C-alpha cells in the first residue's frame, strides 16, 4: 500500500518534520509514504487562491487513488474507526491520498474528487499541526490493525 499526503504550504518547523518522520519510521517496511507540498496560492481573493491550489493538488492525484480530503466539515471518526477504514483499503489494494488544504481550506473541486471528506476534529488547526496529527493517527491506526500496544 502506498500513502500519499498532499499538503498546501511548506512544513517549516524542523521538530514537527522530525516527529512526523519518526512515526513513519516506526511503521517499518512494506508501507510507502510520500509527502508532497503544494505552494500556497498567490491571489488577493480567497476563492481564487483555493482554485489555484486545487489545480496543483488534483494534478498530483491518480484516478486510481482513494482520496481523503481533510476538512473541518467532514465526517469525524475515532481512532478505531479510522483503523478499520485503513485496514479495509489495504485489503482492497487501494493507494491512499490524504489532502490537507491551505489557509483558506479546500476548493469545492477537491472535495468533489474526494472519496471521503474527513475531519481530524471540528477544531481548526495550524497546517503543521494538522500534518502531525494525521501522521500520529496513521501510526495509531496501523498499531491498532497489528494489535500493537500503542493504542489502549
């Protein structure tokens, strides 16, 4: 299984990047995880910014990918439900793409392309923290799937 995480903006905080990398190193081999960054849109109007970002995001998504758009208005799941989703996708041999929007969120075209629109929380997080939360939840989900004691 391949997991691709597409996020708008650069991850500037070295400590956050190292923590994200540490979660994925702990997962071991057999799981390919790739991060892709999309530059922030450069327009005065927020809708135009989202459209610019959407064009770049959608250009990185394969028609064969199962796409999860992270959006505060999306479906919420607890850690066990998220693990069940990942386990199901693994067994169906899907490649999985997570999308984290920019400062103005995601354009409607990205939400429409998504197979699932999911919320990490109803709270709004800085984008670097959203990346870290997603990495931790992916690690936690695979710990649940494998029966490892990380999740109690």
